[in-house]
C-alpha cells in the first residue's frame, strides 16, 4: 500500500485541486512581479508550511516577463505553540533567515493565515530589521477567526472555515506532501491521543 492511499482513507474531501492551486500561485506571481518591476526581490518562505508555495512561487516568478531584476529565495523556520489545530501566536524561531533583510525588498510567504497571530508576530520581527519594503503573501486565507488585523498584500485562495491539510499544511506533521488541499475526516481528530 502506498503512503498516498493510506492518506486517502482519512480524507473527507478535496477543497482545492492541484490545478486550482497552481493557477492561484501563477496569479500571485504576476501580482508580486508587477509590484517589484526592476527591483531585486527577496522571497522569504515560512517553514515548514510554506515549503511548496514559496518554491512554486519562485519558479512562477521566473516566468513572468518584466518582473523583479533578480530573485533570492530564503526561508525561516518557526513553530507555533497551541493545540493541534489552533496556533496561540507564541512563536518559536527554529531557523532564522540566512540573508540580511536591511534595505531589501522582501515578500514574506505564508501557507495559511487563520487567527493572524503567527504572521503578525513575524511582520513585527522582520520590520525591526529595516527592509526597504515588506509585503506579505498568503496562499490560503481563513479570515473567520482573526484575533489581529494583519496586512496581506497578496492572497491566493479563500479557504473554508475548516482545518485543512496538504500542499505544505500538516496535521501532526503528516499530509504536507499531498499535492492538493483537503479536509480530513472527523474520526482523525477523535482518535487523537
Ligand atoms: P494563525 O497564527 O492562526 O494565523 O495560524 C498560522 C499557522 O497555523 C499556519 O502557518 C499553520 O502552520 C497553522 N494553521 C492554521 N490553520 C491551519 C489549518 O487549517 N491546517 C494546518 N495548519 C494550520
């Protein structure tokens, strides 16, 4: 049995297909390119969730004509405290950026924004490093339970008010490698030990 088929038994439904995600990423790349014409851009992915969206965006950006003068890709890695389906906004930095942000045009790339605390924390932290500009890009937006007003310049897809997995998003570190976004069966959560 493959890993994918084991996953499939626990999935209730697909919310966004691989193709829908790819076209959202292409649209985000065109918007980001338009705002950074002729400028060097630092694309900063937030691991682990933005693993795929940041790399796919970087490749999509390379195909947009008249975009940034050059593109550097960097990552930071954070872990949010909270229960298994909600973040508390208390963020632990596991790996900082390797690039300096001072004077750079930075686009922070997140997988999903829910209550907004994680992104808000990162925006404040990175602003202190005096980038020339700092914009935020999120692939999936869940605007239903915001605890803070978080500026989002680029939004890919409006996500239903569900706990979702796939395309970088996990449940207990599993499901990140699903190529689509999915809702899990309730039984997965009730079996939580
Ligand atoms: P926020 O602080 O509530 O905005 O949540 C941000 C982080 O929580 C994201 O970067 C994800 O790691 C995680 N998260 C929020 N919603 C989901 C979800 O539906 N599935 C998986 N992870 C989520």
